[in-house]
């Protein structure tokens, strides 16, 4: 009995260590979340007569402030891909926090147009670092049984950052908010310096004993424990099998191998669905949308945006519990379908309404944001890391993140001008169509990856060669 008690304690201690590191390492993503949410309350304030700048900021500048982080993030993901492979996951994460600190510091220094846009451009490094490195780090420190839950912390932390800055934006002054946001990356830089590098990277660097020590600490076991030794041997075997050379060699292998290329196509498709569901545009311009959609409500537009942040956070908590219970595919497909219905209804309201039933757009937006946080945002990251081996993870993550940043930069740049010229209804109908078509693709083409090895997933691909034509047909839609 004592032996079983000790074994249970070690297992629980192992998970505590992994959760502790995961929570600490998502602080850069939390900081990025505050940067995303910051524009919603601060954009209207900067454009108003009570602006903290010398004069009201032009709406076109606000559009550029929304778009430029992702424009910079598109090439920056390859920079972080290089840093991750050559200098380690830990240093890449610390560089991410440093860039976020510089961003907030520059906004404190000046409210001139050049400073506002430059500071937002620097966030592009934070975007890249957060979403290239964080899922990779979580994948490489976590056990299979809690990997999905820890992976959902990435989006949970971003959504918490959104909510915090929505609330701060309603009640605090411009500069007070900036000081609070600056403290977050500085805290991460201070604390994360004591955390270990991932065992996989240490093995890649030839530091076998350091990898053993890091793995033993993560699993809460002695360094010479049989469990540690077994897992270390598996990591070494994976590294030997997958150590095939440079970035371009990896790309060639990725494209030439039918199973990995199919996994890559699936990853790109669900990433497209994630970014074109419209939720990021809603988060950046929430106050603008609510000001047009909720006349007659007691709450202000900023307060309703904060309600949206609460709904988003609840959705993230739901993802943390459901991603392991329901599986990746059912959660992703259901949330994508419901988002499509909600966005379609929202577009219909904007097309037909004359101000009546103001509760409907608020309800539709909340439902859409909930589904995004519960499935559309976290699940693609989990699926991506579970469908690729060590050889491909860094490369695929870089390509997918660059692709996502490019899409979002265009989406955010044209959102406000399109809303002004053609109306919000058409934009939301486009988002709805993307979600509904993506639901069909998920049902027929995306595999379930829950607690399955890469070999098992690829074996399923091999048994579905006849479905390639169907996948190509759905993709063309």
C-alpha cells in the first residue's frame, strides 16, 4: 500500500510540475492577449476628443495598429523558428517577453503616430514567439494524459488577457493600463529564467545528462528511475529517426511523404477556419461593433466588450475540460458549425434590423466568441502538435503561424473600411460561410488525434486513400 501511495504521489507531483511550468510559460501569451484586447477600449479613446495623444487619432491609423502586428509576425515566425532550433525554446520565450516589454514601454514614451504603430509592430514578435514556441514547449514537457489540457492553456491565457484589459479600459486611465501591461512580461522574464529547457531540445544539442535531469524534475522522479530512462530512450529514438537536416530538407520531406503532407494540408485547412471565423476582428473592434448593435442597452460598449471577454474566458475553461473528454474532432466540428450559424444570424440582423431586438447581436456575438474559445482556437494547436514528430514540429508551426498572421493582417486592415463602405452584415456572412464549409471539411477529412500516436494517425491516413478525392473536393469549396 505504501508503494502505491508513493507511486501516486510521484505521478501527481509530476503533473504539478508540468502545470506550474505551463502556467508560467503562457504569460507571454497572456501579455499578447492584453495587446489584442487593448485596442478595443483604447482605439475609441484615442480617436475621441479626450484622447491622450496631442490630437485625435485618425481611424485609418487605428486600422493599421490592428493589422501591423500580424504583418510583422508573418516573417517573424521564421526568425523564431530559427531561434527555437538553434538557441532553444526557453530563450525564444524570453525574447518574446522582452519584445512585449519594449512594446508597452514605447507606448508609455510617446503617443505620436509613429510610436503607436511601431509599438504595435513590435507586438508582431510577441505573436510569433507566443504561437511558435508555446505549443512546442508544452508538447515537449507534458505527458500524454494532460497534453490536451495544457495545450488549451495557450488560448485560455490569451483570452484572460483580453478580459483583463477590457475591464481595465473601462475604469483606469490610459497610462495606468500601460504600466500594468508592462509589468506582465517583466514578471515573466524574472521568473522563467529559473525554468528548465525541454528534454527534446537538450537531447538535440547533445546534452544527454541535462536532458535526463530536466525530465526527472518534470516527472518528479530520481534521475536514474526506470520511467525516466524509458522515456529518455524513446526521445533519443525519435530524435535519431527524425534528425534529417535543414529547414529546406525538412520542407522537401514534408511535401514528398504522403502521410505528413496530408497532415500538413489538414493543419492548414483548420488554421484557415480558425482565423477566418471572424473572432479576432470582433475582439479588436468589439466596442465599434457593440456601439452599432446595442443601442438602448444600459451597459456601455466597453462594458459589453468586457462581457464578451467573460464569455470568451468561460469558453476557454470549457475547452480545458472538454478537449480530453470529447476528443479533438467532435469539439472542433461542433464549435465551428455553431459559430457559422451564429455569424449568419448576426449578419441577417445587421442587414434587416432598424434597431429592434438589440439583444440578438449581443447574444450571437457571445455565442460565436464562446465557440471560438471552446474549440476553434485551442483545438487546431493541439491537433497540429499531435500529428507531427519532432522533425516537423518547429517547421510546421512556423509555416502555419506565418500563414495565420498573413490572413489576420489582411482581415484586420480591411475590416473597418469594409464595415464603413458595405456594412457589417456582408462581413459576417463571409465569416459564416467559411465556418460552415470548414465544418464539412472537419467531418470528412480531419482525424481524431486524442491519445493516439503519430503512427496510428498516419496508419488511418493510409487506410483512407480512397477519400483523397473527397478531401480535394471539400478543399476546393
